[in-house]
């Protein structure tokens, strides 16, 4: 198997260059290819999650004294959607532990050779591995040659402005709510795939019923406010007005919420999974003087969002491809 190795947080445009190279190399020799990745992003091993995250959500080895919290672009379930979306034929996962993090470069490559039937490796030029990240692409090429493995180092992928595309850069863009830019860097819209849970039904009382979407603690925090979205729900695409925040007009929401008003939909979604594709940040969340003022603003937001979502549905092939994997 030709193995593309990496953390692959999001399968952005740079990652897809690795996938395409592995696919091409496998085609040249009539072999197979796939991805070797990790059950948790390596950066999570050395960071601490917030106290609000329950122990069943994280492994105890994720806890460190740093006091910081690593958030990934996509949850494990969302990553599996993307693996199907990009037609990755085989995905092998390594449980990234402190023992693996402490390995020497040769020990790590020995592990790869023992666990997987590898005859070639593809990585990006920024790939580093083993203890203290001392394993470099140059070392990888030399070590693979001694093992009789093919190796290929793929240059960093650059955007139209000449900047390199990385998961770190995309996480920053997403945290700022710059969803159009995120789409450019990822090659597809940033999205959530999550369950609808019970809220306080206030949206319905205002005439705009909303789906209260569960927020997973391991997923990156998105800038609060109102967003234009497209939602895959019940086999259909619907425009959605999403609000992320605390509903400050009423002042009784203690935890951050993610609520989506599915425009023109009137069914019951509790307990169901929906996919919410984030298209554009419309405005920040702010406190209105009255519920009536809020209702008037929601009506304006809905009209604008419906227009934006309709225009962006012109990416027919993209939406059809997601239909097959959600």
C-alpha cells in the first residue's frame, strides 16, 4: 500500500495534493493506496480540555498541565464523512499515545512497517515525526530507501495569494467566522454534522422555530453571530439561518448554543442528525431592546440568508457529492 501519512484535520486542498499523489503512484505500479492517520490529533495529546468536557468525551492522556485546549476542525464522525467524500479507499488509524510520541524516527517507521503492508510513503514537505519532531522529510526519504520503500515528498500547497494552506491557518479563519475564506482554503464549505437536541423553544414562540444543534467540545469554537447556511436534512437541502451564541436579548442562556432556523421547514427534528454547511457570517449577536425588535431583525436576516443560500446552491456537483456521503 502507498500510504499518505498525516493528521489530516479537514482534508484541505493541501492534504488533497497528498491523496492525489498517493493515488497516482499506486496507479503507476498497480498497487493500492490509503491514508495512515491518528485516532486523535497529535496536538491534543499535550493540551488540556476545559473542565466542562466530561471524561467520556476525552481520553485521560489528553490532559496536560499546559492549561490549553486544542480544538480540531472536524469531529471523528465528520472526518469519516470527508474520507468518503474524497474516495479514500482505505484508512488506517494509529492511537497516538505518549509512548508513540516518544519514539525515535526509526522506531516510528518500524511501527508503520509492522502494522501496515506499506511499500511506499507520501508526506508533505512540512511533515515532522517522532520524538521532538526530529524526523524530517529528508530523513524519511533516506530511511525508506534502506527499507526498500518508495517515498515522495509533496511541496506545500499555496493559495492564489501565494500563502501556504495549512490546518492551523484554516482553524484561525474559521474561529474568526470567515466562512467564504474557509471554503477557499478547504475546497468545500466548513460544516457541522450533529444531533438536534431540545432547546427552550423560544424560536417557535417568536415565529421562527429553530433546531438546537449539539456542540461537541472537541470541535473548534466558531465566532458567535448569525450565519447563512445550507442544511442537509431529511434528504433535502434547505437554507438555514444559524445563530451561535447566548441569545443576549433574553439573558437566561448560560451555555453557548448553536441554533438553526430551517427556512420553510416545519417538521420535528429532535434526535436526528443534520449537516449544517456554514456559508457566510451575516452579523454579530447583540442585545435587542425587545422581543419585537429581535423578531423584526430575524425576518431581515432570513430574507438575506435565503438569497445567499439560493445563489450558492449553484455548486451542483459539490452538493451532489455530499448527498452521497452524509
